[in-house]
C-alpha cells in the first residue's frame, strides 16, 4: 500500500512538471501572438511612404496591376490598370486588419478591387453573379523582406505587394500607366475594321477591352486567311501579350503606346522598336463571303429573328438614331428572315403591349430577301411596309440606313451573334443576336 502511494505521488509530480513546461512553451497567449502579427503587418503597410506596387492574379490567369498607399487611420489610396480612369484617378477607400482564424487584410468599402469582383458582368466583362472572380478580403500569408503575399478568402486570387519606390509612385501620378491604358482609345476609331502594319505587312486588329483579348487577322504567303488571338495585360508603357504573336518574321510580345491622335482617330504605337499605327480601314482584310447568307439562313431555317436594342452605331455613337426614344414601351428592333416565306422579310421595332404582358408589332418594313453578292455583301431593298410605317424619326432613319445601296459585310462574333457592317466605309454597324 505504501509503495502504491509513493508511485501515485511520483506520477502527480511528473505530470505537474510536464504541465509547467507546457505553460512556458510560448511566452504569449494565442490572442497575443495573433495581435502581434497584425501589428507587424500594420506597421509594414503604413511605414512605406511611397506605398506598395501590387499585382493581382486571378484564377483565370488574368493579371491586374495596382498601387496602394496605406496610412495609420485605416485609409488606403489606390490606382489600378482596370481602365483609363482608374489608372489616373487615385481612389480613397478604407481597410482593416482583422484576425479571422488567420491575420487578414480587408478592403471593407467599395474600391477598385470591388470593380473586378462586382457580380454585374456589365461592370467588368466577367460572369453574372461572380464577376471576374476577384477578392477584396485576403489572408496575410507571409511578409518576406519587403514583399507581402496574400490569398483571397473567397476566390483564392493571389495578391502580391512589393514595397514601392518614389519612382514607382511617380509613374502612376504622372500618367505613365494612364498612357498605357490609352490603348483603350482603339475602340474610339470610327471604323469597325482596324489595321496595323508589322514588319511591313498588314494585319487586321480587333480588341475586346472587357475580356482583354486582341485578335490579329491576316493573309499568309499562300493566300490563306489566318487568325491569332491572345489575352493581354497592361504594363507601364503598353500592353503585354500573354501568348507572344509569331508573325513568321518576328515575335511580338509588347505593344508600346506612344500617343492617341483624337483628331484623326489614330493610335500611335511601337512594335519591336518600330513606330507604326493602328488606324481605321473601310473594308475587311479578310472577307467571310458566306457570312451574309449564313446569317439570313440560320434564322430562316428555324423561323426565328435577329434582335438589336441599340440599332445602328454611327460614327462612334451607339443608338445613333435614338431607337430607345421611340416609346417608353420600346423593347427591341428585329430582322425576321423569310417572315413571308418566298416573298419578303420583316424589319421593325417591337413594343410591350398595353397590358404589359406581351409584345406587339405596330408596324414594320418588308424588305425583299437580300441580294447576296459574290464579294461577300448583303444588299437590302424594300418591297413594302406593314402598317403605317413612320416617314420621319428613329424608325424611319433606321429603315433608310438598312437600305444603303452599298450593302453590308457580316462578321460572325459568336454562335448566335453577328455584326452587320456598312460596306460604304465601315463607320456604321449594327450588332445582331438571337
């Protein structure tokens, strides 16, 4: 019995000793250690006078550049290369450092980061309900030397902050990045078709500014049409192609933006050290001769029609004829191939009915089935009208434009979408979907 008591007392002393050692393994409690980490990041973020240059890598592989300046009162000032405005206007927002299982940096009021995360796809060109999959709340992964690594808490985007120099900040404040973003002026060129000369050869250029995709179209040495598309990112001097464009004689990685000529609608650029321009062209370099008939036949085959809300884009102006001013009940404008099979098509505005429960056609034009020319155009002529078609105003101007004697080229932009481009000078076009 005495031996058992001694053994029990030995175990108690042993575990007490272990517990004492465990208590002194960390000198601070978990909360104290976490607060120390937050204070470390707070001190780092706010102690850089020139702020932080930053890159945000999305899961899609898209990269956006930012510049942040944090102060001690939870305010952050930022630039971003999202568009020409965000590149030149420093935006003030708020931020917090907070313990959310791990130390976290939260941009807690709307900022340029929120533009990329906005679930309204019309804001950023992303997916409805998700945007571009960006984050505005980040876990602070590590602070290594003068670099901070972060991971988005919702979508896993990667944010990297590097301590900036005054020169880095000056580039933003003095318009260096805005100059690169002036590439967006490419879509101010009045012509639908645009050309650039690379290595003495002409290439047609089309740009999707929201998706940041540039497409080159050309005719190779054997006379075969060729096309190359790639995403691009902005650098401080121009655009960087994510996949380099190999023309066969040179490789294009970067397009430097020199200036925008707003008088003549020309973008002055440099490619591989050679000055050149992106300018408008009256006709396509490569004509899809089968596109007009394909556009007409695809809808006729299923008794469907094509829709546009804005109507014609004319000399840089959307809805140039003011279709949206027709009536508060205006819904869209349609072109219905083979509306009267074997006779005529239908072209006119559609309105919401008086009850607000359906659609109605109050009047319309009755174009003949288009003439499809051998050089890839569709030419429209008028057979008659349905109902009292207006002789003045938006509907009348839209009908007159359809009947332009030069006709239209067609560019297929998707499985169920086409752009119909004036063959006169390519400064007028309409986008059709169904």
